[in-house]
């Protein structure tokens, strides 16, 4: 073999050996992680109504409406179809919650009266919307004397 070929073979072997031994886990860190007790993990259950409401608030929806059947039972396919038929396109998010017993609408627009009326006749409607900011004082009002 020529010197050039022998040099290439030796360099390649040295690089392979360095790569194989240099990329392994740091045993000291691995041992310390094994000695550190881990807190017991809670089993993750389905999101609760509070979780879903918090998600709506986190998304900054100003108007949040919760619909429930008047008898407290889970929503049926017919109930969900009825809700969807009166849900305006401005509703940004709709979520079935509370083990199927509630439907939440999240929006940045107030539900129109023509939607609220039939929905509130069929369902219990809970309006959890963010209150509107206080209105500015009238510009025409005279200032109080000091």
C-alpha cells in the first residue's frame, strides 16, 4: 500500500474511534439522574370545564357562553346540531366540555339576539363574557367645580 492510502485509512479509523467513544452519555450525569427521586406523576384525565374555560380566557375571547341541557344530561347529536344551526360564523371556538354535558362558545363578538333567543329557550345559557371596559365620561358633561 502506498503511504497516502495508509494515511487515509489510519485517519479514517482514528476518526471513527473518536466518534464512537466521544458521543456517548456522560456516565457521571447518568448516575446522578438515577439517584434523584422523581415526583409521582398524576394520571392525566380529560380536561375539566374549568380547564376549557381557562383555555378560552387564555385565547383572549371577550365573549364566552356555556350551554347546558335543562335536564343536566349529556348533549345529544340533535342538541349539537341545534347549537351549530344557531352558532354564528363569528364564534371562533366551540368546545364540548364537562363530559359532554356542556358546550362552550368563545368569540370576540357578542352573540346576536336572533341566536341567543332560541338557544336560551332550549338550553341553560351561562354568559361568562368579560365585562366591557367602563365607558369614558361624556365630553358634553361639564366639569365639577373644585
